[in-house]
């Protein structure tokens, strides 16, 4: 396998990150930019929502026919593929974006002679089944339910990656299967489940579960870029625990429901009724972490308990911030922006700016109470 080499153009190793307009792509790219030996290129169909200082951004869709030519021209040593649409209902449009887009992109990566590719997946691809062993190794068959679109797509992507590893042995391919991702600001199936007013559980079932802090997700992806470790790896925080304990640490009370009634409700109302497929609230799906420790060489910074306690603390804090106060702050911020822009225009024209119409404090408070 060829060693990674800096490009003649930049003198640094080139890393290309897809999906930089999304949360994970933006966060990973920002962390990689801190590495002085790397030149980071960001690729997405639209620009990042917030500016990423130091990012060499290229606006392009993964289905663009010239993508292969771009890879050959930029000569990245490593690509990190983080463009993924997380959807619950099966959708052909999202299947095209996720599965077909990944296939086309990795095909172009292989053809361009890129040395290494890193992908993000989930331990949920194993499926939650009553016959599962306590800890599932990476060679366990993938039996995720197809009722949830993003799980169906991940299984298809991993099947393609498995074939690609055999067909293109020179491509160093790393797939990280993350446990349930939890963080104070991120939006994942588990955080949406824990933020629901009524967190539905199945009466009589308390399966073992794993979580990982969102910062450790970013850390593991960056680690995989900086260190060569081909293959598939489960990645989770230390400390698997029963679902009810997980919910207690996250500050959530379970709402037990008879499982026939719960399944009937999801069948009638669709997957959006339950952020997590009910099978995962019924049966275990816990990944073995031996390869993560020994071959990948990665150690999460947060334990499961630390991750969940931090989430509970931040979630409580969010509840104590009145919505009316948030709206008032947004109104004042916009008025300050109006005044600042008026001053800037007036300074350019040499005139005295007219103040933006002010809203009396009493009136603002009245509206806030009414809105609340």
C-alpha cells in the first residue's frame, strides 16, 4: 500500500470531506483544519451554513459527471464521506442521494487512485433481535429493519463497501459504526427520542444499549484520517447499560406501553411516531469494542454516564430558557443589525443615519407575555 505523500502544490497532505454543509462534515472539516500538515477541501452541493475558516470549499453535487476529474486534479490522499440524508420513511429520492451517491463517489475515488476513504455508519445496521449475543463483532450479519429509510440505506452502503474492499485492495477503506450518538446540541434518533415529552418504551423490555458522545464521533473520524486502520470498527463509549438506566441518567422517565399497541401505532402513524425503531427498545444491539481498542487505537474521551449526565444537564437548561425571551433577544438583535447597517450606509454617503424605530420596553414585555 502506498504511503501518503504531500502534494507538490501545497506541500501538505490533501484531505477531502464531503457533506460540509451538514453537521458532521462541517465539524470534522473544522477539526482537521487544526492539523497543520493537512490541506482540507470541503465538497457539497451548497456552502456550509457557517463559514469554516481555512476550508478550501468546492461546490459540487456527488452526482456531477466531472467528479472523477475533480478528484484526479486535486489528488486527495484521503476522503471522508459524510454526505448522508437521515430520513425515517423510505424514500427513493433519499435512497438515490445516499446509496447511489455513495456508490458513484466511491467508484470515482477508486478510479482516481485515492489512497484512503473513511465512512460513518451505525451499530444499528446489525439489527436488534432476540437471538443477538451480548456483544456483536464486526463480522456479524447486518439485519437492520428496512422500515426506517436511513437504516436500509446504511446496510446497502455497507454491502457496497464490503465488495469494494475485495475489488480494490489498494484502497484503504475504514468504516466506523457508531453507537447511539448523544450530545447537547446534535440531532440524532437517540437525542430526539430523549427529548420527546413522552419517551415511549415497551412494557417488560429493558435491553442493553450503548451511546457515544458527539464530540467522540468527530474525534474518531479525525483519528481514522490521521491513522491508517483499514476495516470496519464498532465505536462506542465505555459502559453499556439497560435502556431504563440510560433514560434515568438522561433525565427522562420511561412511558411503558404494551408492545402490540406500540407496534400497531407505529404501523398506523409511520416511523415518525418513534424516532428509534421499536425493535431497538425491545432487543439488544451492542457492539464489541475489542477492535476499536486494539486495531483502531481509539479511546473515547467520555464514558456513557458522563455523556448522558451532560445531556440531561443541558436539556434541563434549555427548558428554563423562556421562548418569549428568545424571541425578544432575536428582535433586539435584528434591530441592532438594522441600526448598524444604517450607520454604515450613512457613513458611506456622508449623512446622519436615521435611528431604527424603537419598540418601547413596556410594549415588548407585553408581547412576550402574550406569546408565552
